[in-house]
C-alpha cells in the first residue's frame, strides 16, 4: 500500500477529511520550499502537492502562473524540485508528496536521463504520486503503469465536463486519489458551487473506487467545511500561494503553518450533515 493510500485509509477510518495544500516549488523563495512543506505538515496537511514550475501552465490561473514565473526566474528546474523532496524526506518520512505539473519537464528529464528516468528519480527522492495536468488517461497508460510499478500513484483530474467514459478510464488506471476540479476554467477563478459539487461526486464514485479530492475555488475555512461535507479531501492552492507571496522569508513558514491549522481546525470541527 502506498503512503497516499495508507494515509487516506487512516483518515477514512477516523472519519476525517484529508487536507491537501498545493505550493509551487521554489516560490516565494528559492530556498524555503522544504521548510514550507514541514510547516504545512505541522499545521495539519495530510498530503502535499508540490507544483513543478512550467512556462505555460495552461490550467492555472494568474496566481499560480505568477508563482511559476517567479520560480523559473530563480532557475528552479525539475532537478531542483526532486532535491527539495529529498531534503524534506530527511526529517519527514510519513507525509505523502505529490508532484503536480505538466508533461514537458518530465519528457525533457527522460530525454536527458533515459526512458523511465523521471519515475526512477521521483521514487528515489521520496515522491509518492504524480499528477500530470496534460496527460489524459487514454494517452498515458504506459506512464501510469510505470509509476505503479515503482510504487507511485498516478493521479488524475476530473472536471464538471468529464464524460462517463472519461470517469471510467480514470477509475481504471488511477490510484491514490482523484482530483475533481470543481470549476470550469483555471485555478483561483470563479465561485464554488457546492451544490453542483455534491451532485457530481456520486456520478464519479460510480466509476472511481478511490478517495475524491475537490479543489479550485476553496479559499477559506467556510468553503473548506462546505466541500468536506461531500468530498474525501479538500485541496487548497491559489489562496495559499497568495498568502505566502505576501510574506517575508522569515515569516513564510509560520504563515503556511497558521493557514493550514485554521483549515484543519475547520475540517475537524465541522458538523456533519
């Protein structure tokens, strides 16, 4: 059982909702990411999604796009991201880490290191799952199989526009959890319609035998609580990136921990409907 599956199973048994923050590697400070990851875990994060900076993050709104641009301007590459995970693992062997990004950096890594080089390097660094935004399930079965063979979870996105066929494809090859994008459009945009989320998740569960995380549009304790009524996990990205962006180097870890603790408290004290 992967670290992600074990964590999700333990949370389910305890009747708790998983809290999954997203941060962009190398932002807002090139050397702060492992410290921020530790702070997120200390604040109550159950899984950490670590964004791999990319020059054309088509699914990301302006907040995360700018975070990627800042990280790239500091020279942050996939090699650096893997080094950050290795550093994090020196003191945390239990919190699952998911790399979230796009195909181009992975394919360039494999071109340089040989076929399967990325999967080997990710496993050796201590990565637990990989979510490649622009790898639809029907086009990456071999990649997903390679991840699973290495003990890593291939994680996929589903959206309000996903067909029953796409749900079935994801249910067949995904593992760990599935990330439901609750809004049409990019991250950090729009208004979260929790009723629409509640209507969609049973349709997905008919095809996907995995925990369902919901993200896009979750910005505070109130929206996190509302989503937690129906989802197995709450994913928070853009709002966290905004909070960190406004901090000094000295204050960034504390800000990460405090925000996570606020959301964790909200999830653990919500009244189940």
